[in-house]
C-alpha cells in the first residue's frame, strides 16, 4: 500500500445545517399623540349681540335685551376721563389693540379689567379654548419656562446598542482535524447569524428614522397651521371690530341708539378687542409649547420602540447562539467519542 498517496479523510459536518437562520424580530409601530389645537371662540350670546349691533342699521333700533346688556357696559366707564377717547376709536386703534407687539393704552387696559371683573359681562368676551394632547388639556401653565419649539429638532442620544451576551468559544480540549472542521462550520454559521442581526438592525434603523422624519414633518405642518390660524383669527377679529365700530357711529348718527348705548358699544368693543389680544398671545404661546411637547413625546415613543426592538433582538440572538454553542459542544463530543482525534 502506498501510504504517501492516501487522501486525507474529509469530515462532513451536518450538525449546523438548520442553525443559520435568525428569527425575524417584529418592529412595533409607536403610538402617536392625538392633537386637538383648540382656538378662540365666541359664545352664542356674543354672536347674537354683535349681529344685533351690525344689523340694527337696517332696522329702527337694537333689541331691548341687548340694550340692557350694553347699558351695563356703559356704567363701567368714567365719562369725564373716557368718553372723548372712546369717540375717537378708529381702524388704527383696532389694529393697534390686536397687534401684540404694540403696548396697550392704559385707558383700554383699565376698561378691560373693569369688564372682566364683572362675570356677567365677561361672558360676552371671546374665549380661548386650550389645546389637548391625548384628550388632556394642555393649558397656559403647562408651558416650559423656555420653550424653543421652532428650533428644536430633537435628538435621539439614548438609543440602545446591540450587544449579544452568549457568544463564547466552546474550545475543544484537544485540537484535531475533526474539531478543526467543526470550528470552520461553526464560524461560518456564527458569521451568518451576525450578518442577519446586522441586517435586521439596519432595517429597523431605517424604519424608525422614517417615523422620526414623519414626526418632524407633522411638527412643521402644525406650526404652519398655527401661523395661518393666528392670522385668520386676527383678520376675523379685526373685521368684527371695525364693523362694530362703524355700526356704532352710524346708529348714533341716525338716532337709532342713545349716547348711553353708544358708549356701551364702545366699552364692549374695547373689552372685546383687548380680550382677543390676550387670547391671541395665549393661543400662540400655548400651541407652540404643545406642538413641541407632542414632538418630544412622539420622538420618545419612537426611541422606546427602537430600544424595545433591540432588546428583543438581543434576546432572540442570545437564544440562537446558546443553541449554536450547545450544538458545537455536542459535535465535539461526537468527534471525541468516534476517536476523531487523529
């Protein structure tokens, strides 16, 4: 027998044939916050009063019940100090009151406070309805000390890293051709599992980054909505203010209301506009903070969903590797039992 030409024995390792598949870990879709923006509203009584003032020019007089209301507004003024200024109210005054960047005249502020102290008359002023987040009112006092919603892009610096725990080398006590063959197949299978885990991580990162981008886009859309709504509110309140002012002057000139009721309309108008100004400020500040709060909540939920995915992947990977290592030990034992040490 020619011993030099005998081919070395080739070990065929089948133990790892079904060990190279990593189960797919489900990616949970994070819950999104439900946003109700709120806004500035007028009560039915306010709308009825305004409508009566605006349409009285087509009739002979105001409704009796509305004259009584306006008489109560009249009684809040100091004629000697206020009447001359109230008669001068014009379009520029309406604009200046609604412009939150221009300081209010003290006379207008004083009149407003007198009206607001009277609960029956304050009911005729515009009301601000604060936004809701997930059905819970987000009011003015929930605003953080220094909200920076328009600049905040959010960062996810607390995401988990993929770290598996169970990979260890089940090294044979004796290195043999059989154990070498097992190690080759073991490493191939391990590399395959690692590659699959990396692919799942990459897919999950793309998935959750897409959600983050969507959340940022929604934030931008909400700020655009806020800008449009604020301007729309200012335009509507300005229109009503100018119309009421013009109507009061016409009604007095035509003798359809007395001077007493005329000044009542003026006091109502001033209080209406100052309250509107106050509501516009609260609306911008509160909704700005609410939008930023929702963004942070939803980014946080997205980050948590990603972290949950990583935790599940680690657990799945560890179980698979434990099984892989157990298979390797079994294969090595078989190798020794069969005298595969040479």
